[in-house]
């Protein structure tokens, strides 16, 4: 290595991209909202050698960007700065920007150089380390659903489905897996694919979902769960930026329409040993005992996990059985009506599909929950209930999942092995921030309440 040390990446990038004028430095907050700073290219090398300062209160912000002072990271401690350092290999062109620009991910550190306790990326790293200590490595894939909307609202100010670039007509319905729909939006999807390649984001398949303007883009399986979540964060930013370029709004809101499907974030995970054997596979059976213990851990910690898997009031609007969103603590083989699905696959690809989290969740925290739950199940050899029978599992007799944000926060507040994995400092800050957000939401009177109750009671 040359004397330039960690700055080599910056020096090489700037030499290869002389047109780049500015760089966006991105850090993902509790809600997976990208916060950060924009710097001029002349300052990039300094960021690699010294980092860049941001207030640690970015990890106590609600969805509106307001600091929740009760978390203790703001005025109470003088709104201190901490240093943020680049995430290696995430510096790439951001070709959608009007001004020639690049972007890269950052993580926050304490003044002594240790990871800051409430940075979701560090939370995931700490959980991942526990599996690595068992000489096990997860291979994961993230699937993200989202909606496109017309930038114009209707006469009542409500969101509208997009107008098809091909037909010029407003979408009324999308047939799931429709290739015609993908063709209609091919320019949009091809731009996403092109920019993902520029950003080294391994986008795989695109799917038309079952609602007007709804799509799913899958990321390829990766043997590094932290990198997989980095790519999920970048993919969301790419989709929003490309949608804007094409005259649409893109949203990962869990349930934008009451009468249409919600948007989920499904995560596939398998587990490999030092010899690259999939320990979820079994030579003679559909799956191994190790997979059963992983399922047991995931089901056991699922109630306390819901506040992270479904982190907003709107998240719980998804939980309607007719829209293929699991409402019970159940699992099964090749069954999309359960929370944890074992897809049909070759032996070496035996895996678990986690189907509970919404697209509005923070990928780092969702992955932390999944890996912590697997670790808990393996260490404690947790035996799951029997898998759901083939067919509709929405009405089986397994326990109901928390189906409101308030109930989920109560479950999280009880404390559980999950909070030990996440760390007390992070868990307290997350709970405080989300309780404050819920209280603020519930202080508002909705138009529907006025319509129903003003003159009828």
C-alpha cells in the first residue's frame, strides 16, 4: 500500500472521473432516510483521512427529521458532533444528478474510534459477528416492493396511479408478473438497471406486482449481509431518483392505498459453514434440524421484533390476509401465506424467506433482527411449532402477530433477548424515538373521524 493509505480509493476515483464536481456523503438514520453532507471534490481525500463530522442526534430523528430530545442525543448533551468515515467500495458516480456528482455511504464512530452505538449499520455488524464466531456465514437477498405515482394529485389532493408511458392512460390495474407492464415501463426499469451497474448494486429481476404502479426489484444473493443492506439502501435511492427523472414519484410507504396491496421487504437467508456447506440443507429431508432451530428462534423473537420490522403507524395497514401478508407466527414449505417460508429450491439453495417486514423498514435493522433471531435459535436449540399445513394459513391456530404500532412498541419495551443483541443504548433510543413519533401521530384528528363523528354522536 502507498503512503496515501485509506485515501487511495478517493485518489483513484477522482483520477478516473475528472468530471465529478461534488460528492454526497450518506448515512442511514433509524428510518433509513439518507442524511449527510455534500462536499466539493477537492475535499474528498480529506474525508478519507479524517472523516466528516455530523451530530449524533441524526440517530434520534423521527420520520419528519425532527430531533426527539427525549433520546438524550440533542440539546441535553450539547448537540455534539461525531466523526463519520467512508464505507469502503461505495464511492460511485451518481449519474442522475444534474451536476456531475458521486456518492458514498458513511458510518458514525465515537471519539475513541469505536462504533457509535445507535448507527444501524454498526448494529448489524455486531450481530453478524456472533454468527461468524460460530464459523457460520449467512447468504442473503433482499426484495423490495414499491409504488410509482403521478406527480400530480387528483382534485381532492389524493395520490394517483401513474400514467403509462406507452398508452398515455392512467393505470387502473396491474396484473402480477405481467410482462406487458414491464414493457410499458421499460425505459424507467432500464435506467434503474444501468445506474445499479454504475453503483455496483447487484439488481437482479424486476417484477410487476398486483396493483397499479407497483413493482418489485430483487437484489442478488450475497455472502455479506452488511453489504446486502448497503445495496438495499442504495437501491431505494436509485429508484426514487430515476422515478423523478421519468416524471414519477416513487414510494416505499408500506400501504399507500387502503384497497390495494402493501409494499413489503422480503429477505431470503441461508447459512453456510467453513466448508461452504449449506447447513439449512439435509441430504435426505426437505430441510435440516439446524433450519428448524433457526425458524424456532425467528418465531420466538418475532413479537418483540415487530417494532423494527414494521416501524411506522402505516406499516400495520399491510396486515390483511387477502394481500398475502402474514398475520400469524407461523412457517411452512412453499407457502406464501406464512411469516417464514421455505421456498422450493435445489438442496444447496435451501433457505428461509422472511415475509413480515415492510418496505418502509430500515434494511440494517431488519437484517439485524433476522440474524439475531437465527443465532438465538441455534444457540438455544429452539424447537418451532409444526409447520403450517399446505394451503391457507391465515386462519391457523398459531399466535397472532402484533397488528398495531402501539402493541408492537409495548412488546419491544418488555425487553427480550432481542434487545440484548441490539444493545441497551440503541434499544432505549429507538423505543423513545418511536414512542414520541406515535404520540405525535395520535394527537392529530383525521378527516375520517370528523366525517364519522362530528354530527353523528
